[in-house]
């Protein structure tokens, strides 16, 4: 239930709650949720044989045609599938051969209850980090460098608050070491394409580590796979960090990641 002062207040608080749900489900389920809205777009007309006969500019969007008389009664529809997930972890990746719809982790209600019980300052802290994760998801797949950069931003947004020099020097690797493990942070730091360097180069100099401006070849057998390997590692780890921060109520001991190994000089 949403409370507010007058219709405008209720509507404003409802939109705020939708945004919180969008961010929460975004990193818990790893999906990009969009709040339905009306907008104009080109809509093709297709005949019975599947041929496009016309294309017109029309309003597009989803709306319920029948009003609901209160909340749905329990048992009218089957519940969404739940799966046990060992934390820290995300469970099975995506849809597998035995599923045809989105499943949710068994502890999703516990995570939501933890979210709503957060003090205002910590909830705002998590929402900022989760919002960076949604920005990253919106960049995929056209802007893969920006996608990687904002995954790093989402992790680093989980740093403890404060303006001290020690807090400012915390990197994504320290966040991973604190919320997951030193070994995990060290593994990410020693990738051929370090995520922190991708973020730094993209946000400060506009560098495109994924080569977005180069010709897109469907089968390029000479393409360096290092960037894609980094994305495969970074994407789930970002979600794990967000979830573990929530599970810890935003309080955790900062663990510094050991410095990267320097290559031995050739003799």
C-alpha cells in the first residue's frame, strides 16, 4: 500500500516505489526492467500472410483494459518458480533447458525485507549503486565499453561513505575483496583487461576498449577475446557485490586487495 498527501503525493510515492523495485529486481535478478510508458513509434501493419502492407506512426505502450476490484486472491494463479541459491552466488545462469520463464531466488522476500528496513541513508546508498547497474544494462550491447565502465561504477559506489583519503582510495578490487573474497578480487585484478583501467580510460578520456567504432565483423577470427572474457567475469560479480552489500545491511569491514603482480624483467 502507498500512502501520500493527496492524489499527487500518492502518485509521486508510487513512482518512487516503482523505481526502487526496478533497481532492486535489476541486480537481484540480473534483468533490465522498463517502466511502461506511452510514446510514439513506427508500427508496421502485417496482413494474414505475414507481409508488411503499411507503416504508421502510432502511440505504443501497455495498458490494462479492465479495472481490478482489489488485490488478486491467493491461489488464482500459480506462483513464480523459486530456486535455492548459495550466497555469495547467483544460482543457475539465465534460462536453462528445463525452464521457459524467469525464476527468482528463494530468499528474494528476505532480500526485499532487508532493503525496506535499511535506514534512509543506506537505502539511498544502495539505490545509487543499483542505478549505476541499470545504466550499465541500458548500454548493452551497443556500448560495451560503457557497459563495463558502469559495472565498475556500480561496485565502487558501494564504498563506505566518507570524504577521508582512505575511503577515496578504495577501488573495485577492494570492494570485491571486502564483500566476496581476496582471491576473487585478485583474479579480477589480474585479468588481461583490468576493469578499473577500462572505467578510467572510458570516463576520463572516452577510450573504447571494445572497439565500438571499428568495423563490426560477424566472424573475426583474429579478434582479441580478452575484453569479452572480462565482461563475463565482471557482470555476475557486480550483482554479487550488490546483493552481499544488502545482506550485510551496508556495513562491512574493508579488506584491501593485494597489489597486482609485476611481470619479471627479461634477462
